[in-house]
C-alpha cells in the first residue's frame, strides 16, 4: 500500500454533500469544502469510537470487558465520599485508563490531526510552529500515554491475566504473578513528571488525546488471527508473515524489521502467542506457565534482557516484530475504523507512518 506523506482520510461527510458537485458526491478535499456546511468529526466522537473499537477487538472478548466494567462500578459504589473525589469517573465507561482526552473539549471540530507514537513537549511545540505557519492542526494524537493516562498505565495491565488464561495459564497463577508485576510498574511510574506534555498542550490550547491499549488491542488481535490462519511452520515463516505487512516492511527497510530473538530460522513455530497488549511487559515468571500451556513461540513488540533470559530458560522461541512498527500497525488499524467516512487529515510525526487498509475510500 502506498504511503502518503499527508494521508487524506475518507472524504465523505455526514449526509452533507459538496454544494459544487452536481453528481451529489462528497466534497473532495478539506481545501474545497465549505466549512459552514460540513459536519466535522468532534474530538469526543473520535475518543468514544476509539474506545468502542478497542473493546470490539479486545483479546479478552467483549463479555469479559463488560464484567470488568461492572466490577469497577461495584468498587466505585463501595467507596466513601472522600475516596470518590479521587476516583476517575471515566473508568466507569472506558476500560482503558491509559487512553484519555488530555486537553480539549468534546465538541471540538477535528479536521486535521497530528499523530505520533510519542508526543512530548517537543511535538506540541512542533504543532504550535506548524499552526503558526498556516498548517491546520486541530488536535494531537499520541499512542503512548501522557498525563493521568500515564500515571494510571499500570491499571490496564490486569487484562493480561485474562489473556494469559486463554493461552493455558491458570487464572490463579496469572493473577498472582501479574499482581506483583503491576505493583512494580506502579512504583516505577510514581516518580515520573507525567504532566509536562499536557501542560504544554494546555498553555498553547491544542487539543490532546492519547490512545494506547485500544491501538495495541488492534495489533494483537490482527496478528493473532493472522498467525492462527496462516499457521507458520518455522520461525522464518513467522518473520515472512510479518514482513508482508506494510508497517513491518517499512521498518525493515529502515533497519528495524522483525528479528528472531530466541530460536533459529529452521526451528518449528508451533503454537504462536502474540503478546502485544495490556500496558507494558508482563511478569517474566509467566513464561514457565505459558510453555506448560502449549505455547512454543511468542511474537512481541520488544523484550527486556531480564525477560529474554527467562524465556530462554524455558526454551521459548521469541520473534521481536518491532516496537514502533507494531505500534504503527495498531494505530493504523484503529484509525481505519475510527475515521471511517470522516473528513479528517492525518499528519505524521514522532515515528508514525500512515498506511490505510480501506483503499476503496481513497
Ligand atoms: Fe503500543
Ligand atoms: Fe509502544
């Protein structure tokens, strides 16, 4: 699929047609649209659709997500008035605490978005500079979380227990090992100054949103279904399946393509588990249970040295698909769904490259 330096998203409007087109076709480009008659996507719609799409592609399944939301509601109901003041009410409807509107109003029109894998103060200043020079940017979208969404990143890791359970790890073992790891990540997040980028967006008044787990759900589910269908015979076949995907091909051409970290090209792939969602790396002690559950090969975005050693100890094959390339794939799949039929332009920054799969809308 061709990569466009500035990808123009679907150009249909919500029932409002281009007044200059006698065939009653949608307006062709943002430049030729009459802004007074076009009903643009709102920031709140973008956010809500992204969360709904993330739930629809959650590896745990929609019912499991609904049960977790119900559990959160019960926890909220049991809180004292004093504790309720500090409870984030968004968690009652959004199961992903690492995905939030960080600055901006729900009814803000979104016609052009600056999208990046990591958005920090530098990218916010970049957006401000582009705006100052006449480039339209209505909002900034980051994949990796910032602000409150970063502070709460550890909370989303609970979902990993349910996913591991689907791959043969008893839920008691998965929860026990993950609980310790979640507390470790919480401690690591505590000293971080997570407000920097959000403060910059607030001072420059640029709407700012981050979508983390919904995008990671997209890539995890997409790749798991692909491997389940293709059934790669060897690890070389696993790499070939990945290389056929535009995001991984582009990464490969840029020196960051898929690599076999543990195992060898001729090793049999066996049962493949795509480990790509749920906040960040889980508990390394889980590899023993995954092997016992029948998993032979893990496909991951990245793996720390400590995790690699533990996986090696339990004879697991590990293929590293690539971090930024996998995040690109997840975000692209999410945007394909969320921006369907919406007149929104994407501007790429911070490692993001837009590849669209719904070519018929081009
Ligand atoms: Fe990610
Ligand atoms: Fe990431």
